[in-house]
């Protein structure tokens, strides 16, 4: 069973205040897809909760350093880094250990935007970034029914689980 590993990842980011968003022009990215017209999130990188949680799931499956170790938020060199770049690097580390993605299951929790409108684009983006078939990536959206910071539209969070196997 050492040739099959499971990883779990999580990320949360606070939505920017509207006035700050207008000044900073920070955009919202989910799964590598720009969500036009939506307020961005407070983050050192581009703040893509989907790619951040999946990155940590991939790294965690092999007990590799997490995203915060690989891309610390106190370095100028990592400021504004694209999460596509982050996940590609993480997956390269996984592949160098002789593993490949079997599948990834991703749950985005947010009141807005509605995930169904972007689901296919995100699946295409994530599968392309990893060089895997689209059937290996599942994305679904959930809400918090008005509960906590996510339910009050102050934050967005994401859980990811992945299965990798030795090649």
C-alpha cells in the first residue's frame, strides 16, 4: 500500500473591503480562472484558494513541506505569485518522487460567486496545469447558509483531497 497516498488540503482567504478592492484592483482567481467583476481576496500571492488547497493536498500526500514553507508570505520574491506556478512546482515535486495524480476532489465553500458558472473552466484549468485528464479533477460548490464569515460573504474557503499513486 506504500504506492498509494492520500492528501488533504485546506485554504481560506478574506474578501477585501470594497473600497480597498477599488484601490488595489485585486482580482479573484479560483482554480486558475479569473472571476470577472468579483471582489478579490487579501493574500500575499494571487490568493487562489482552490489551487492553494490542492497544492497542500498534493504536498501532504508525500509529507513534503507545505505551501507556506515553499512560498513564504514574508518574501518579496513570492509577492503576487501565480497559484498556477505554485501548483505546477508542487506537482513537479510529486512527480520527482515517482508519483502521479489519480484524482482530486475539491469543495469550494462560498456564498458568492456561484461555482456552477465556472466549474468546467476550473476543471479545464486545473487539469491543464497538472497535465492530467479532466476526469481526474472534480470541483463542487457549497454555501454556509449565512453562517460564519464565509456565510456572511466575508471569506471564501476550500477543501481538497487527492489520491496519488506510484508510477
